[in-house]
């Protein structure tokens, strides 16, 4: 994932994380954090965090039987999911039967992603870093208020 959608991705990941926390209720203290993060990354993401150009290039290659431009298993899964959704969209909407680009654009702009395409370890580290950053900002704000 390039930096194009970094802020959106972090915001949506944090939102899914806090939603999972609230769903735990009283069981939060007994649920290991890694289990919670695992649940989050397997939950539906609001969108695919990829540019149209990258998706077009790699999904097109995948549909032609070639390997996408990556070695990452999760990215390969993401491109396969996008390809599946695009083909399904073309089948359901006859006017997009020959318009691959239009169908792909619709999938990327209107469809949620089946999951967050990030490893458990990376998600855990990212969430910890975001929480540290938030805590540090809160401390700075308190210091400014008392000064």
C-alpha cells in the first residue's frame, strides 16, 4: 500500500478496532489483543485502498493468466477479490459486459473490501503506534493547558 490512502486506511482500521472492542463488552479483559486484531483485519473494510491504475494493471494481468506485479500473498488475494467482484459485476450488469474499466471503477468506488489486507503483526504494530501518538498528543495538550 502506497501512501495514497494511508490516512483513510488508518482511520478505518482504528474505527474497526474500537468497534471490535465495544462488541467485546465485559469480555475485553480476557480476550488477548492479538485475537482482537485478528478479528479486525478479517472484518469487512469500507473500501479497497488502492489506486485505480494499480488495480487495473494487476487485475487485468490476473485475468489474462499472468502474475500481478507483487509477491505479497495478501495483495494477490486482494487482486483476486477485486477480479472476482469485477467479473460478477459485469455479469449482473449487461451494459458493463464489455466495459472492464467501468466495472472495475465501480467496484473500487462503491464496493467494500471483504477484509483489511494487512498482516496481523503489521496491524498490531500500526494500532499500537497510533495509540502512542494519540497519548502523546493528549499529554502535550495537557501541558499546554497547565502552562
